[in-house]
């Protein structure tokens, strides 16, 4: 006889309730971890507050660098500040131009603040003409009459005086000369003007994070970021009905 002739009893695995519960717990934990990881990846975008603070800090660094510059370097540093503002807020500032004027005019019209057309300018008073005597060689009234006709409207002939015949031409006064253009500012004046503009901007923007102006600007930037990142739901289509 051989061993294979005898049947061997195989062990039947025993599945207990604690093992089932442990397996379910592990499965639930894995599902929760995957969901949490997906949520973290989905919400990985910075908050509007963080975006506002980063923009303000970037502009503030350029501002402080411009305030610390001296002489001709002030112009270059101020230009770097302007470039930073355009890079960070150029698109938003573009909306404040025509859009701000249009919405402001609409608000004024709704509030009854209607701007009337300005009155027409007063009529221009005719200028008093002056006379110029043009001497013409010749003698006699015929030469005077010929000179008068050649001068056109507003000319009158005068008689012979000293062998010359004159024609009086009535001409309007010449226009006053245009004022000369203002001279360009000197380098010192330009630096002083840029320095004054920087000081005014610093008072508005704030130069340190603890500055109350900085907190106000960050709050405004955050509010703008919230508005621009809020999805406006589309209106629901109206259900059909009898009219």
C-alpha cells in the first residue's frame, strides 16, 4: 500500500468575526486615506488671503528698495516698483479705468446726479482792425484807385503824397504768439518729484507688515481675490408653463 491510498484531511481555515472586523477597518482606513489625499491635492491651491499677502509683500519689497535708493538710482528703483505693480495687479488695474468710469456714471444716474451739458462758450468778439499804408510808386488818382482795387475788400485809396500813391489796407490784428513750452525738469527736480510720489505711495501701501495701511491693503486684495475666484451659479432654466 502506498501513502496516497490514504486520504489526508486538509485543515479548513477558520474565519472569525474579529478578523472580519479588522479587515473591514483596514479597508475603511485605506478608503479614508485616499479620500483625504485627494482632498488635499484638490485644496492645494493657496487661499485668497495667502495670495493677497504675497502680492502685497512683493510690491512692498520694491517700494522699500526705492525708498532706500539715492540720486539717479531712485528713478531705476521707482521703475522697478511700477513694473512689479503691473506684473502683479496690471490686469486688475486695467478694469478700474473704463469700467470704473462707466459704473460710476451709472451709479450717479441712478442716484439722480445727472450732469448737464456745459453752456456754449461766449461768441468771439471781432477784433479791431488796424491800418497799414502801402506806398505805391505813381501819380494821380488813377494809380490810387488801382492800388485800392488790388488791395481787395477793406482797402481804401489815399491821394498823392510826395510823389507816392498809398493804399490803406485794413488788416485784423495778428494772433498772440504761443507761449514757449515749459523747460524739462532738471535731474534734481525729477528725483525730488519721484521721491515725493514714493512717499505718498508708501503712506497708502504701508512699508512694514505691522503698518495699519498694509493690513487695509491686504484686506482689499483678499476681498478682490474672493470675488474673482467665486463661481457664480448659472440661472436655472424656467420650467414651461402657460402664459
